[in-house]
C-alpha cells in the first residue's frame, strides 16, 4: 500500500519486515525513527523562524527546536553574534552590558556573553522537530513528502529490535539513499545564470 499516514506506515513496516508480530512495538519504531530524522533531516519543511525581543543574557529556545541554523539581532544592520559553544562562552562572559558578541546553546536556552545594553529584536532560524505521528495526528509534511525516509528509518529500528544485522545493513543503505535524496531535493541549486538577448 502507499504510505500516506500513520496507519499505512505501520502496515508498511509489517509488510517490509515480513513480520506480523511487531504490532505492539510499531509506535516505538516510529518514535525512535522520528528522533533519528530530527538529527539527520534538513529539509525545507522543517525550517522554522522565531522572532522576539532580547533583553536578558538568556533566551529560551522554541519548544519544537531541533537544530540551530542562524541567530540575528536586528539593529540598523543585521548582526549575528558568534556561536562558540559552552566551553568557549565560559571564558567570554562579560560583566558589562552591551551588544552580545558570543553565545552558546546550553540545555534549552541560548546563553549570551553579556546582558544586552538595550532591548533588541531578534530572529532565530532553526530546524524544528519532526511533528510526531499518532492516531490523533496521522500525518505530517515529512511523511507526505518523504515516505521512504520515514519507512526505512522505522525499519532500521525494527531490525534493531529483531536483532537482524543483515536487515539493519540493508535498511541503512536504503535509508541513506532516501535521506540524501530528501536533503538534496530541498536545496538544489540551479546552473549558472545566463543572459538571453532577444
């Protein structure tokens, strides 16, 4: 059957794995696959933007945050502080207020090297988590656009559960193929621009 929703995905996992005894763990396979997709998938459908005002040295990440893309402070020019990681930030903390120069993502927050000297508007571009499939939310953009990625991510979890190394290797190859297609499809670049006189 075509994979179009939560029910048909579960059915396809059973069909492809040639197992009818996995029903009780199919939801686990899907949830674990979604965690894998959160890490691996970088497609337009997961791009998200949050905006707001920055007035303190800490900013909470959005609830659906998965991976960082870009943080911009919107002054008269757009300014992006440097992401230097938690260890780097530790040595850069400043007690004087000013425009933040550095930041790190620590836990569920963005922490800056200093408290802003004013309230600045910001834009946070990030990758959001894959919306979880459930009986109540039976589809999402990722399943609609990239059913092969979803299926083979789930089948890898099924292979881990059934302790089948040969299946794991086969499904991993297919997963990487579908993942590569999905990620490249979202960010294809055209050829060089040509001027056509006419």
